[in-house]
């Protein structure tokens, strides 16, 4: 059996299929791959190194920053800056977007929105965490400074998006709008290899993922949908399995492979929910749609939402089209 393709070989192979693809995007994804290898190593040593636990600082979200958040933020920032094709990044760990010095060629045509480590509160208890990234073309003229509106683009114009899950194995899953492919990291070789080509949600509804601890705060439609998921109806495969790790990338990835819907609704105590539009929901919505599913905020396609702020939150529902259509019946 021939050796599976590495991530870079795959991108170069695909690049030949799409003449409009340029080496810059290949370079950019290579930078993300490099930084994720460093994060993989630190996570796997976390129990041994003094990077467990909080750094004592808080981020823009007012959340206590785990030391790995800071390490990952620096690694992705430096890797993206070094490649010269990214002019600015927005990070969950940074209050404002960060513009990189224009390289001499002024060819920095991409901007990146990233959550360097999502679910960091799970680090100390050995639950999988993830990196989520979203790539756009900048809109402003390259001879000017980057402006906020370069980041406030609808998710439907993303050039590429993906995530890295640091779990029982480390995987990078991404899309450029031509399907979803997953690559597993082989630490003995130090490279990512194509392990999950052309990922699609399974047809059969299987899992629902939501923090039911907040049921008292959910709208009636959500509560009725949860009752529907738990009803016994063998003709339609219900009750569905309840699975919720409390780490977005882990919950989303399991549902993508096994056929499940992820729900983080707006609620009485947090009308826009908790998840961030730019660097959590838009990239995962791109992946969900490319894998044959849907993603909405309950009444609008996530990728059509008009962003207003860098760190804005949004209710988020993502899953196979059939499960999303079932949910929609309860939200009308
Ligand atoms: P809750 C982690 O903090 C996170 O942002 C996501 O990774 C996760 O899905 C969600 O919050 C969990 O939130 O309110 O259920 O604890």
C-alpha cells in the first residue's frame, strides 16, 4: 500500500486542479501546520512541564488565560507572520487585530481569524482541545493599513477554514470550498498524513450535543427539540445519543464523523450564546456545509451573518442537513 499523502503534497496536488489557487495559500496552510506541531508537542508535555494551569492573566473575553493559550497564540502569530502572505490576524487572545509589517513585496493578501486553543479550561483535565482558523482575502488596498472591515466579512467569502484537534491523535481538518479532508499527525515522522479524505456527515441521525445544564434558560422551541431527540421512535432512530464534552472542536469533530448535531443556543442569560462568530462559528460552518450539512444561528445561515464586531458571539447550530431540518421545525 502506497504511503498516504502528506498535507503539503495533498495541497500541491489539489493546487494543480485549481489554476486559480496560488502557492501563497499553500504556504499559509503550511504555517498553520507548523504551529500546530509545536502546540501538539506542548500539549503532550503539559502534564510534565509547568504549563498546566492559568497564566494569571485574562484575555479580551475576561477569561482566565491558560498558559497554553498564550503559548499557542504566540506560535500561530509568529508562524503566520514569518510566511509573508498574511497581513493581519485576529485572535481570541488579542483585544484588537494585529497587523504585520508589510513585507517588501507587499504581497500579503490574506487575513486570518484564529482561536489558538479553544476549550483551554479542559487542558488540566486531559480533555481534547483544538485550534480553529478562518482565512479571508484582505479587501483594503495593500498600500494602506489593514482596517477592521477587512475582518468583518461574511463567512461565505472565506478562502479556507479548518481546525486542529489535539486528542487521542492530533488531526488537521480543513476546506478551501472543494470538500473537507482530514490529516492525522504522525509524531514519529513529524508530518500530517491524509487519513480522512472527502469527509461527509453520515446520513443516519445519531447524536445531539448541548449543555443540558442550561435547559431552564433555553427557549421553548429548543426544549421541545430536546424532548424530540429523547423520544423513543425506532423508525427514526430515536432516542438519539447524548454526547457533550464541553470542548467545541472535540464535540464538532465527533459529530462530523459519526453524524450528530451541535447546539449552543442563545438563552435567557446570554441572548447571543457563548461562541464567537469570526474564529469559531464561521470556520466550523464552512466545514459543516462542505461536509453536506448546515449551520445556522437559529434563523439565518451562519455564513450569511453580517459581522459587526471582532469578538461578537452568535447562537450556533451545526450538523447533518436532515437533523438541522428537524431542528428548524421547532424553531419556526
Ligand atoms: P459551556 C470552551 O470554553 C467553549 O468555548 C467551547 O469549546 C465549548 O463547546 C463551550 O465553551 C462549552 O461551554 O457553557 O457548555 O461550558
